[in-house]
């Protein structure tokens, strides 16, 4: 345990930051800070900027609650800084965070663990704009962002390659489109919680995830017992294959016409959204763990050398 023996441990909640997911992180951070205060913790919120090491050295927290999303906060950068400063922190460590954020390398880890993933390749964005680098249908996404930021679906009947936005990175991931239902499972420590069916009208992109009415969550998902069990098993194995700690969430596609063979692992998120209505806290609540208790558990679980 990384928490000090003080009766009122000081917790710094990191949020915001410079990534494409800044607004979602601010929302997560405010909600987690409020919940932790209700649980009796002494909480300070910090919008993560370039002065973050100095701010943390000044504040001297007992625990850092990482509510950052996206690059820098989720890819091992902040984790490495916290290790250097010797500050216990929540969620996954340096290697697991970096590995999970790199979509191609995380797929390599999943393949080696015997987990089902779709065929994919890395390509330069300029080549993807010029011609099909894979037969449609396929998906194009940044290889190191989260929350479906900058995702393009190229349909089978597409007249030409996708016109990627100018702010896409130089290298992108192109992967075979996996049809079917969107399922997700949260892992909390060594326990997979349940399965949520995410209902959307169209593509489950950033807006569908975070804008009001963008999606509907059904939990537990109305799926066969075998599929439910496989989701729990695969999520735990993915968590372990990457070396994750604390809370993670693994997303799936399930083509119900193919049974178990139609269940595909998409990716594992080491910093899932943390508002009371986000997918991971929803699953915890379904299992009898309130939002406040979930946040408190994450603080108690915090450590260095993660």
C-alpha cells in the first residue's frame, strides 16, 4: 500500500492536461475529487501542466490519483515522473501504460496471450490518404490515442481512401473492421466485474462515448452465458498480459452470428472514464461498489513500482 498512516491522507487528483481528451479528464477529475472528499480524504485538484513536478514537490501528497486521459497522462509519461518523485499513484505503471496506449504493440501482447484480435498494420497517414492500404471495410485510428479520438470507418462501398484530418499523426493504425455489438468489461484488481452492451446509432466514436444521448449502456449485457464468461476471462487475461494494475477496461466486438468465434478484443484502456455514469463506475455500482468506494479503493491500492 502506498497510502501513509495519517488519518487524513492528502490526495492530489491530476486532471486536464494537454491531450485531446482534456475535457473528459476534467470531468473525471472533478467527480473523483468530490467522491474522495465525501469519503473523508484531504483532496487537492491539479490541472496538469509543464510545472507539474514543481507543483507536486510543493504539495507533497501521500497519493496521486491519476484522472488524466490520453497521451502524456495515460502513456507512461506521467507515471515515469511519479516514479521518479517517489509518489504512490493509481492505475497502471510505466510499462503497462505505454504498452496499452501503443495499439500495435498491445495487440502483439494479446496475440502472444492467445487472445483474439483483428488483423492490422501500421501505415503512414500520407499513404492511407493516397490509396487503400487494406481492402475495405477497415478502420483507421491514431496508434497512440484513446477514447476513439480520430477514428475513421471506411465502408466496403467506399469510392476511395479516407480523407484523414491534417492533425492525424504521421503513423496510423489500419485494422480490419470487426462487425457486431460493442461489449466492454472492467477489471478491478484481480476481478472482472461484468459485461456492458453499448447501444449506439451508428459508429461508437468520441461523440457517442461522451455526448449526452450518444450511447445507451445495458448491463449486464443480454448475451449468452458463454459470451459473458469469455468477456470476463479475456479482460482479465488482457489486464495481465499488459501488466496492468488497479482499474482497466477492455472493449470487444461480438458478431453474434459466429458465436464465440465472433468475439474480438479491440483494446484495453488503462485510464477509463471516471464519472459516476462512465462505463467502469457503472459496472462497479452494479456489483455493489459505490462510486465513492471505488475511488477510495483506488487510493488504497496506489503505490510506486507499478
